[in-house]
């Protein structure tokens, strides 16, 4: 990029490139993503994510995920999320180890859009160990959205004793979805929970498990 063009770059001029669908616009976006000003880089990455030809600059987005600026890295995460770009998964997953709680939060949210089964245990570790409440809650939400038959019980046991009532509600919902009638006694504590929503969810789950057993018995007797 020429020094004159670089000097003319502003956040508005970068965003204005969204209205242009030509090679020069793509080139300017690519070069803007390498600017020394982290906030101009962030605007460039955001604009690449929204540009009709932005995916031609996938390598720029990949580089943004390892940018020394957390602002740029988080913006890269948002682009990956919006694109549901699974190929960026491993680079995003590495951001779970970021010292920035906001970046860890962004990485978790992005992984929710490009989920792999191997993400469960790292996110479970964050849910149970991260020092930031907002990060733990984002991990809990994402785990709940992607839990499967092989790991639901681990999540149930963590949710059922967690402080936020909605996590205990989720424990009941997991039991109702994945459990069986022999699991009903494990809902007893939740059926007498101090929170009314939890009690209702536990009763609903127990009823679902009982009806499931009746349905299975009826099928067997035919």
C-alpha cells in the first residue's frame, strides 16, 4: 500500500469498501488488515467478514486469530462464527488458553458455531475452573447446546449442584432427554429445590421418564 493511501485510511473509508465489489477494494482490505494501528486492523477484519468477496481473504482472517491485539483476534472470531468456517476450528480452540477473559469468551461462542465433539472436555474444564463467571456461563450454555449421549451424565452431575437456578433446570432437561426410569431417584433433590422453576423442571423430567418407561413396556408386550 502506498504511503499516501495508508495515510488516507480511516475507519469510515475502510467500511465504505463494503459497497465496492472490485479487486482494488479487496486489495485495500487486505492491506488495511496489516496496518500498525490495531483498531484499523480490527475494522478491516470486520469489513472483510461482511464483504461479498471477503472469503477470498480467508488467510487474513486466520492470521487475525493470532494477532497480538485481542481486539483483532476477537473480531476474527466473530467472522469465523458468522461464516461457520469449520476449517478455522483449531486456531479458534487455541484461544481458549488466552489470558484475556473476553477473548476466551469469544472463542467459546465461536466454537459453538463450528463445534466438534472433541470440544466438550476443554469447555467442561473451563466451565468448572475458569475464574471469570461470564466465561463459565458461556461455556455452560455452549455445552448444553452440544451435549450428546456420551457426555450428558457428566454435565448433569455438574449442573444439578450449580448455583445458577437455570443450570439446575438444564440438569433436569438433560435427565428428561437422555435418562431412563431408573434415573428418577436422582431427581429427588431437584424436585425439592429452593427454586420453583427447578422443581417444575424436575417434576416434568420425572414424568417424561415414567411415560417413556410405560411406552417401552407397551412396545415390549406387543
